[in-house]
C-alpha cells in the first residue's frame, strides 16, 4: 500500500519566499536633494517607499510643504519624518501668525533640528529643509541623522546619495540659473535611482520662488 507523501513545509519567515512582515518599518530609503539659486531653491526626490524588500508605494511624495515657501525633503522612517514634519508645520504656522510675516527658512530648520536632536536615540529621520524667505532669499539646510543642522549651497541625502557625491561635487557650480539647477537635480537623482535599489519610481521636482511654487515630475525609463 502506497503512503501519500507529506505536504511540503511552509517557508520559514526568513526565507525570501515569505511575505514581508506586517511589523516591518515603512522606510523612505531614498534619494533627496536640494540646491539654492539666486531666486529660490530647487528640490527633488525619488518616489519609492519600501518595507524591507517590499515596495509599499511607487509614487509617494517625499517633498513636503511646511509653509507657503518652505519645504522639507524626507528620508529614513516614513512615520518618523512625517511626525517631525507635522510638528514643525504646526509650530511654524503659530510663529508666522505671531510675527505677522513669512517665517524664515532658518527658523524652520532650527525647529526641525531641535526635534531631531532631542529625540536622536528614537528617530530615524534625515531631512533637508529648504525654501525662500524675504530676508535671506533661497536657503538650504541639511539635517542628517542625529540632528546636526548645516546651511549648505546644496544638499543630498538618503541611501542613494552615496552613489552621487562625486557627481554632484563635480557638476555643481555657484551662480547656476533655475533651469541649470533643475537639470542638476534631475540628473543627479536619476543616477542615484539607477544604482540604488531603495530608490525608484518617478522624480518629483519642486521649484520654490518668491511668488510661486512650481511642482513637476519626471518619469524614468
């Protein structure tokens, strides 16, 4: 009499065939970038959000407004960066009402830095705060993991940034026009997406100027 063979065991949780854990943290492991020019700033980011090796969102928006002319590029834990951004947006709105003027980019960066530094052992958040204000014009502030805050002419961040440091150092030129900055950001983010498995989707570009904010996206084949 022939015996039926036992059913094949289910793959272990560590197997690549196993579904992604619902407890895995949603990460914006990513490529973000910003550069200042004479009339404002250009910001860019890819749009891939992942949960471990699973792509949770292919078209997310990692360039988030915190005031009329101030935006944040987010990398790291999606939950952490969204929480920090929400706090900064609330504080900045109250400050603008009390001051009766547009807030400074420096003020927004300082608020984000204080939150990130005070909670550096709990947060996984790398930010680029950039925008335009009537006092200092276009400015870019880099806030990497740990809460350091540095004013820079341009900044890159996220997992894809390690692939393009040489490229951006070589290609950046002071005094670039708006279109040159858009091309600079678009090309750099595209190169990072080509090489970094955690970056992908489309390239979102935000141009912040004194009287307008322009959003566009670039598809990558």
